[in-house]
């Protein structure tokens, strides 16, 4: 997964060890409240022409299922959505998205 790899390279993802609460007998590991998290990262339209455009529209809807115990991504979902108000993307957005 390129996004996770890039986030690690940029130092945005870090592992953090947690010390158990002082009243925790046996020093067992801290228990995360949730077993899984769904992480979403919407992408939207953007314009760089100086004109006032209506609100940005979602064009990409990705999500991953993160196992909080292992830090591993267990499942991925990805879908593109065609904007309704401006169905053709700007050249600016296309340039931002290209590798």
C-alpha cells in the first residue's frame, strides 16, 4: 500500500508503546478500547483558476480496516465517485494526482 509506505517515510506513522496503568495487576499490556478502526481519506475536487467555485465534491472514497492490536491493514475499499456539479476534473487536480 503506497499511502502507508509514504506516511511511514514522512514520519507520520509511529509505533508508540504504552505503559499499563499503575493499578493494573501483573503489568499486562494496555487494552485498546476498539479492536478495529476504519480509516477514510476522502479526495475532492479543487480548482486553481481564481474563480469562486461551489463547495468541493468528493471524487475518491478509500477506506482501510486497521487492526489496532497488530497495526496491520486487514481490508481495503476504494471507489471513485463522479462529481455532479463539475463532472470534468480540472487540469490542476489531474496534475496534483499524477506521480
